[in-house]
């Protein structure tokens, strides 16, 4: 029932093209075991776990700067919208890349972990071509990361293989209940998008006032650029403000949205101490 709800919410073609997983990280771990690939191209800079799991499976990892270059590999990977800069690739453009990969026997993996907070037209799922695998994360938009729930949308035979590899009872009862309740209330998500967009603008104002240039983001997080980002990271951390730094992206920090007014005041106070 949960998978049917998710298929309807995401615009998946059929229920047999979607499988629920205990967080999309579990899907990342399984896919290299099911898809043989010697060369994996990743549209960078992006979430580092994709490179790690395919490298551990023995694949050569290549980072590319344009989506079309993904078609030269056995598997192409794009995070859309991207983490951490929010880069968004048009679904039609990704569909064309997926078809090129599929014609050569390859796959395109599109990680839509943050797509729930974007407008529905940003997703590849409704027009997903053969050879495209889409990952969706449930917890981020709904504020329930610890519930460990995600979905894979792909060809029925691959979906069946993922289901078999994960085994029975992979998704917990509380996660199923939370997911069904959430998908039954699309108005909540619409209202949350509006609130998050306003909060993102508010965070941009605080970051700009603290000397950061806005380098991108989504309604759930902002990427700030600062020549002294490393020291800002340490200073904020000592005040209990935890932000994300990136070893391959110096000079930039990713900020999440404060949860409530007290959090906003804490962040503003920490910025003043900078």
C-alpha cells in the first residue's frame, strides 16, 4: 500500500516500477552489486557516497562537468537537485542522456533526494525513459530522516532484484505508517515548500550579513562562500552551530535551516560573534 501511495505521489508509471527501501543509502549500496560497471561517470561536485560505493565495487570513477558526458560510461550518476549547490538539470535533458546510455547497455542513476521541496516538474519520474533509475528520499522534506525510508523507481526486473536482495521486512512498520500518512496529505507538503522558500530567503539575508556570498542551494539548505570558510566552520562549531564543510570544495559551507525562532536567534547571535 505504501508503494502504491508513493507511485501515485511521484507519478511513477506502474506500482511494479517502484520499491520502498530503508533509506536511499541502502539503494546506493545495493545497485553496484546488481549492475556490472567498469566505468562510472558522476556529474560533480556532488554527494560523495556515490563515488565511494562504486569505487568499492571496483569501478573506475570519472567526474564530468556536463550531463551529456555521462553517456560515455557504463553508469552515469547525477544528483538533481544537486547537493550541495542546488544545480538543477532539466528532466528532458536527463532523459536524452538516459536513452543514449540505455542504447549502449548502460544506466543513468538520478538521485532526487531533495526533489520533494522543488516544483513537481523538476522530477524525471513521470517521463522516466528505459535505462533510468531514480532514487527518492522520504525523510528530508518531511523532517523524518531517522525514519529511514526511500524509494527506487526503475525497470520492473531491477526493482524485483532490489526487493529480493534487501529481503523481507526491510522497511519498518513505523516507517510505513509515517510514509502513508505523509503521502495522504499533499497539502502539507505544498505549504511546507512555501515556508521553506521563505526561510531560505531569510537565511540568505543572514549569510550575506555575515560576509558570505550565496553560492547556491535548495529550499532546504544554502551554500555560502567565504574566503575564511575553514575558520568560520570552527568558530561556529564551538558555538554549537554545525554546518557542512567539503574536502573537495574549499571556501564553501552548507547551512541547513534553523528549526524554530530560537534556532534563528542562535544563528544570528553566532554570526555576530564572527
